C-alpha cells in the first residue's frame, strides 16, 4: 500500500533520499503501523511528541495500529521556542 510520510523539525533528517518539503511517498506492506515506519527510518521513538494520521491526533497507545492505503502520517518531535 502507498502512504505519505511527513517528518517535521529535527526529524526531517530521517527522511529517505528523494523526500521533498518534508514529505516522501512510501510503499509499505499492509498492516504496517506508524511505529513500524518510525523504527524503519531510525526516528527516535522517545523523542516523538505528536503523531497525526490524516490530520487526526494518534495517542501513544494507538500508534501500533495498522495504517490504511493512502494515509498521510505526520510526525513532530517536542519543540521549544520563545
């Protein structure tokens, strides 16, 4: 199945080659979860703060559930600023 992965802020460095504007289209097996994808690309799970699927917040306890074809997965680390 195909989906879009968007990694923001410092997580942008974990996107594979070919990513443009913090986004890459991936081909993944069915039953792939957000956690599977983050682990595959080396994103430090302990630093993941915000996960959205199709613009809807996914709490930590549900990030192991499978994605669907065409989903958009967006992930941010905790950020600070002033």
